């Protein structure tokens, strides 16, 4: 179920897609409403009563809206400018492996999940509240190729971080005013601000939030068969979002 953030004063609505700059976009929407962009984790910050109340006073409204209901929700906001962000489906599934493979394992490989849970304790207290450590230790037990083959067996709709972007955004029934390429996120957001008549809210460029690990990332060198499966799993995304498939 996508998170939908609407700004009642700015008449801008954003529909999120997990693993597609969603944390940065949440901060952008909060900043556009007038909340200072000073929080390391805008998701967690928004849950704090004081900040939650301030966001509400600024006209920030957050809803969980089923993809099938997005068209009706959009119809209820005829004056709003609707924004979404898209990402190369191959890069997105690689990112999901780096930071969300523990969710795959929790559903389909419990042994790897629990071994990873124990293994992350070696990273100390910092690992307890950061699921990326859990994902890395689970990834030591499940390769990228194994995860993709498992997705082919079990499907991708068990978790929003693996589900298709086109379906979540309901592209068949919802027309967006702007769908930005994550690869050109800042330029796209600046154009959104120009088109809606609002000042770009970041003085030093957009912040990068909740990124996957850099030097600690596990290697990903997919076999040709794995790439073929990714093309099958995310065929709708490659087609409707305008990205080239990684093979043939």
C-alpha cells in the first residue's frame, strides 16, 4: 500500500514507491511544507508527537492508500499536482537485496533470517536499530541470484520493497503530473517547484537518506539466467517506466 503525502497549502501530492528515493521524497515534502530539513530520518521524526503535530499544522497529510484506490483519491484532489518517482527496475532490485533481503528471508528462508539476526549482533548496539546490518548478515547466507530465483518461485507481491512500481503507482488508471527519474531526482524536483510556483526547499541540494551500504555491500554479479528472470519479474516496469532490460 503506497504512502501518499499531500500538502494542503501547496496543493502537491506525492505517491511513494519503496526503494525509489522514498525517504528523500518524504523529507522533500516536509521541507516544501515548511518543516526544517534537519532530521537524519524524516520517517522516524514524523512519528514523534511534537513533530507530527507541527507537520499537521503545516497542512501535511499522510495516508496509506491501496493502489486500486489511488484513482479515486486523486479525483478527490482536483487542484493538486501529483508527483511520483521511478527507478531502473534492475537497480531497484539490487538495492532491495542490499537493504531488504532480510524481508525476503523472513518469509521464505527462516534459517538464514535467524542466523543473520544473530550475526548482526557482532556489529554492536548500532546494528540493533538499523535493519541494513541485518540485511547484510542475511545476505552472507543468500546470494543475489538465489534471492531472484526465490522471487520467481514465490512472487514479488509479498512486500512493497519487491513489488512492481507500475502496479503500486496504478499507472493504468492514474495520470501523474510528473513522474521523475530517480537518476535525475534533483533536477526533476526543481522543475516541480517551478511548475507549482514554490521555492526549492534545499539550499545545498537534496540530501541523500537511507542509502544502502557502500564499502560493506555484498557483491552482485548476476548470472545471465538471473537477469532473464528479473526481466520476467519486472516486465511491466521495464515497459511502462521506459527502462531498457539488462538482457536481450
